[in-house]
C-alpha cells in the first residue's frame, strides 16, 4: 500500500501496488528498492553509467545507485481499493 505523497499524482496514499520481485527494472520503471537504510518506492532513472531513484514530487530524497542490486522489485500494477475500474498496469 502506498504511504505518503512522494509519488503523487501517479500514486496516491492508499493505492495498492503489486510488486514483481523478478521484474525487469529499466529506465522509467517504478521500483521498490533499499536506499538510505529503508525500503523506498521511487521512479528509476538511468544516469550515465549509473542510476538514480527519484520521487515524483519535489522535496523528497533522491538516491544515486551504482547498479541495480538494491532493487527489490518492479511495480507492475496499481489499484484503488473499492474502485475496480481504477486499475493500471505498468508492464508491456
């Protein structure tokens, strides 16, 4: 379940996300990763030979990554509780 507003407007507090642990993480993927000593939900961006994790809302920490070892899974779907029609998939 999404907590906080760091990933809004795409993901709002209370959204349910499905995480694929073996999902293919690529530039622009929404991921769950270990950063700063905790699990964070961020958007993954390729930056030169490395990567960075960024929130959609300004004012939240960004994390630089040398590789993708800290990525625990890729968000493949979201839904809003009680709103069956408000489901969105993030895989092709």
